[in-house]
C-alpha cells in the first residue's frame, strides 16, 4: 500500500510540473489517504504482534 501511495505522489508531482492542477490535486489526495491507511494498518499490526498468546 505504501508503494501505491508513492506512485500517486509521483503522479501528482509530474502532473503539477506539467500544469495539470486538477489531476495533481486528486493524485495528491489519493496519496495522502493511502499513506494514512498504511500508517493505521502498520500501527494495528504492531499492536497485534506485541500481544501475548
């Protein structure tokens, strides 16, 4: 999931450089959402992995 967040971020940067503001904003928003979902899943997996049997 972190891979897809980075891909969307790169697409947003390229679109912003080329002047496509709407596409850049959308791709940046998607990248931000995916990054936060990744962080939440990462923290949940850390907490679940630290629990005893």
